[in-house]
C-alpha cells in the first residue's frame, strides 16, 4: 500500500470511535449510500500522511439482517471503514443510556440527570452492563482486523473499556486512548458507581491522552485517590508497568478554512452578508444545541447588554446557529424550547419593525456558509459551561485574518488554555461579566484587536489537527518501545 506521494506508509493505524465518519442510508435490500460526515476527527486524520488509517465504528443505523450487513460492510470497505453492528436495545442502553445520560453530563460537571435521578440509579446497572458488552463488540471487530505492528487508537468516553478488552486479546497490541471531553475532578468521578472499573479499563492502554494538562492531572488524581495507585509526572504505575498519561491539545486544519475563504462562491456569500448587516456589528454563536454549550446563558447575557446599552440596540445583531443533537432526549427537547422562548422574548422586547436583535437558527450550516459567517463576524461568543476543547473558537480565529474580530471565550473550555491570551475570558455563569465583555469587545480599539488576534492566529495555524494526530501516534510508538526496553533491563 502506498501514500499519494508514492512512498510506503510507515504503519497501519486503526482508529476506533463510536461513530464511523460516514452516515449510511439504505437504498434497497443490498444497496447503501454513504455520506462522509466531516467532523474535527475526520479532518485531523485526513491530514496524517505517514499512517494508513482505517476506521472501526458504528454506522449509526440498525441493520438486523445478514444481507444488509454484508452489503454495508462491502460499501464501507471502499472508504476504509469497518462497521460494528449494534442492535437497537444495545444502542438504547449503551449509547443513549450510559454514554449520553450518565458519562456525558458527569464529565461536564452537570451531575446525573436531575429529574430522573432515582430512575437513573435503578437502570444504572443494566446500562453499565450494556456499555461493557458494546465495548467488547468493538474489541471483537478490532481483534479480527488487527495485524501485527498496527497501532490502535481508541476515541472518547464511549470506549473506556476498549483498551482492557484489547489487551486481554493481545498484550502486545499498541493501544492508545484519547478523551475528547473534559476529565472531571476526582471528586466528581468518585460519585460514579462504576468509577474503579472504568479507571482500570483505561489504564490497560499504553498511552492515555487528554486535551489539557488539567484533565490529565484529574485523571491521575482519580487513579491515586480511588485506586490507591502511584502517580508520577509521566503517568500512573499500573500492574508493573507505566501507563503514560499526557496532554495532546487538538487543533484544526486551518488551511482548509483559508482555501475556502478564497473561493468566489464564499466571497460572494461574504459580500451578501456584509450588505445585509452593513449598519450593524455582527456577533456570532455556533454550537451543537447541548446543555454544555451554555446557549441560554449566552442569550441572557446579550439581553443584559442590550438592557444596559440602549444605544447599541439598533447597531448590533447576534446570530446564533445551533445544530440540534440528541433530539429524542427529553432534556434536549426542553433546552430547545427554553432557547426559543428566551429568543422570542428578547426579540419582542428590543426588536423593531425593521430589525430584530437575535437571529436564531436550529440547524447545521454547510462548510462554506459557516466560513463566510466566521469571516464577517465582529465578536464571537463561546460560552460553554464545560467543553473538552471547543473547535468553533479555533475556526473563528482561522477565518479572521482580515477582520481581526474579538473572541469572547469561556474559561471552562479547554481552548481557554491555548487562546486565553488573545480572547476575553469569561465565567459563562456570570451574566453581568459576559455582558461587560460584550461591551468591551464591541468598543475595542483596532490596535488591541490586532494584537489579540495575532496571538491566537499564530496558535491556530501552528498547532494543527495533523500535528495533534501525529504527535499522539508517535508518542504511542515511543511509549511502547520504552516499556519494552525497561522490561529487558
Ligand atoms: P463538539 O462538542 O461537537 O466536539 P466542537 O469542538 O466545538 O464541539 O466542534 C463542533 C464542530 O461542529 C465544529 O467543527 C463546528 O464547525 C461544527 N458545528 C457546530 N455547530 C455547527 C452548525 N450549526 N453548523 C455547522 N457546523 C457546526 C467534541 C468536544 C469538544 C472538542 C471536540 C474535538 O465536546 O470539546 O473540542 O470534540 O475533540
């Protein structure tokens, strides 16, 4: 197998994530159409030239019949993807239940679901069992396709048991695990009934990675306090070996945004938007509609700003683009109505016959439209209550080479550690503080804007997604070699 430039690949890389980077739609008994869903992880790995990457994951559809499974496997193979087939019950218990109802809120400091605490506690054990079972199903598929020398990179909170399952099959497999969310303080992790099992399972990996040094430190503290293990600056001593624990901050493919902004169709889009909002400053929010993104808090802060600054009412607009996710979960449905209600109230209160202060869209935007929006924005508002990293803040900075707009960024997003010096950092729970930050951003002198932008732009263009992936995989290779040398000594 060869790379595009004709050189041989250094190694095979098996990327294991809950979802494959394609969505599958069934067109007939044995025919499928596939659509690539370009998320952050996909673009990160597309840029990795040294490794021949294969994806293993769930295709997001229930395929109960053998004919359908065979046809989908064949179609996916052309995209170097290998499916894990999960039935509806497993998806309900493992994905909707344990992953999204328990681990996701807990890792973002939102605790267990409030209204349904007792019901959740009762169903906890069956969801946890399904979680282990699903992880074993992923491990079976990885093991079936594994070849000696491959590197296996497991992703995210859905697959915390995977390193342990894989090492049981083959202790020589090179296994890394990376968490895309925060890892919370050990005091939060302690409340989880399966706290120890999850830590043991992750520690079976050779390398454990997080977006920030703080998350890595929380993980090591959880291992020392809950499991009584020895933590070192390098990681955790576990069963006679060192499990390396480190921070690997993700980035974006900034060139992709630069190239898009040069396209005539994107330039046209930019001109149209500039014409549409020519007498107003544009503020922008782009988020998945999720509790962790702090969308209601952001809008309330904007309301407070308008309340305190009547002169700005006709001169500023907030564009909030929110992609609906997990729409079948009642808590997410409630969040949607809450956001609609607040937006309606504020537009009724401060709008006029010719202009409304907030444009709220409940949908995803295509890549080019998103780039154009980033480019015309004066102030971006990222107010996550917690966020592993937050790539929207990076994407905004990448598209601001001309305008040099201001980023208001939550101190609880991982990105605050890398873009903190150029952004205005805020506590998203403090609406007065966020309103004051909006005021500061809209009135900022050009020289200060340029200096702040320069700092962030350098970071975003130098610490790319490709660098992130290559650093992780190289470190994983080195960790295994060092461990082998240590055992020989
Ligand atoms: P997410 O929670 O999905 O990712 P984020 O990092 O901001 O959050 O990435 C979202 C991606 O979706 C961005 O590429 C953005 O452009 C896109 N997107 C969001 N809203 C959109 C819209 N309305 N239309 C079109 N595209 C939209 C998780 C973690 C993060 C972590 C990433 C990567 O929660 O903290 O940064 O993984 O590790």
